[in-house]
């Protein structure tokens, strides 16, 4: 039987999650959210939750309820402004930040609602099948680790009552081997949809930590949304200056290098990863590239050729995010605009600051591809 406090707790959690939903745009630009990421959920600090409640004041203190009050007049002794704490340490309680656990699935729902993102229709899901086991049945045989004690004792009780060996004054139930029941599973065939994300980032000296932070935040939300639509999601990371390397996630966001820039080297690395790990008939492929727009001039034509000959034809989406840098020229997006009109799956975004992340995500994922 549900307890009344459980209902109150559920109601309070809904209030907290509503607070997160209402302020999602603000949370999207903050890195602390995924800094608290667990396996399936994130802890989000939520402040200023005002729960309606009665508050008793001192008898005879006047104010509301005892005469003509004024709008905004506090009830009770009140009168002490917050923040006036210079000098000695104060003795008044401060504001506390409450944390709410939100699953990544709930977070993806909020993201989709706020940005009005369309549902992605994976390609190939009608032809790809996977077998999945679900523990949803009971079997008379099985290992001891899967024994269902409740079912076993209920069956033993029925047998003893039917054979008139059950004594209510001495309620001892002794299961036999025939009474034992075990949890078991059924195997079902479900449509399988796999997706691969390849992140490419310029890590030359002009990409500062601030620019990488923007990429990190945007990548978190992109992953959260795509995981909502795909059971199997694989991620690969490529960094480049004049030469490209496939790296792990930690290196992708933390490495700092210098030297020239040849973006075509990243495209070659992405092409090699797709050829090696992700057959294009079986995988939905998403490419996200981030740069400050600086590239070796003679390399631009090679980039356009590689994009149009391989990456664009095989990708669900090819997204280029040009992160504004005080050192970058920003010329590369102009080169991409020369061909973007020919490819519906090519999305270009200019990210001037963290505040632009919200609109950039909407631009990238708003096509529903």
C-alpha cells in the first residue's frame, strides 16, 4: 500500500523536475550538469524552490492579518535584508541548493520538448533484427540463483492444503522438488537500430579551453538526444592540426596542440573509421566537426572533394560547428556554404559563445534525420 509520504515525495520531485524543465536553456549552457553525470542519470542543482506553507509570527507583531498590511510586507519579525553580512559571521541560515536526480531519458524528453525536436527515423531498422532476452516467465527447472521463493512456497502451500497435510496451528511449509519454480526468460526479436557518432575537432593552438568547453557541452546534449533514439550508440573521436589522430574521449576534450591546420586529415580519419567499424548499410552515421574556421588555404578544395565523394553520401547528418575564437579567421564555413545547398544533410552553425549552444543544437538536430 503506498504511503502518504511517498505521494508527497513524488509530488515534490515533480515540482523539482518542472523547475529543471522550465530552466533547461540555462542548464544547457552549464558544464556542471554533466560533471555530475552517473551511469544513467545526472544530478542537477536546483535552487529557490518555494513550497507554500503557513508561517507563524510573533503575537501582536502587526502586519498582515492584524490590520492594514502593505504589498510585499513580510509576515513575522522579518525586516532583515539578505546579503548584509559584512563584519562578523552571521547567525542566520543561508539558501541551500537542492539536487535532483534526472535520468538521461527524462533529460532527452525535456530537450526534445524545449527545442521542439522531431523524432529521428533510423534508416535500416526494418531489416536489422536483434535477439533480446527478457525475464518475464516462470519455469519448473532452472539454477538455484533464479529460484522464485514466493512462487515455490505458494505452490507448496497449495499442495499441503490439497493433501490435508497443512496444519494452521503449526504453519510449517516444506517445499518438495516438484514445488520449486524458477524465473525464466523468453527471447524476442526486436528491430535493431545502431548509430555511430564521429566527432572531429581542430586542436591547434587557436582552439582555447573555452572553445573546447563549448564543444564538450554540445557533444553531451547531442549524445543524450541520439541515445534516446538508438539502442546501440558508438562514439569515435578525432583530433587534428595538420595531422589527424583517433583518440579517446578524455584526450579529445583535454589535449592541446599547436601547428598548422589541415582539416582534410580529419575527414580522411573519419572515412577510415567508417570503413573499418561501421558498414554504411547497417549503421546510421552522424559526423560532427568543430573548428574555429582556420584552415590551410590549399586544403579547402581537398576538403570539399572528400566531403562530397564520401562523408556526405554516407552520413545521416554532417554538422559543422564553427566556434568563434579570438584567433581564428572563420573562413572555412564560407567554403562549406559553397556546397551546402546541394546537400540537405549538411548543417552549418556558428557558435559565438555558450549562449549560442542552445540554438546550435536545435539547428543540428532539428532536421530529425
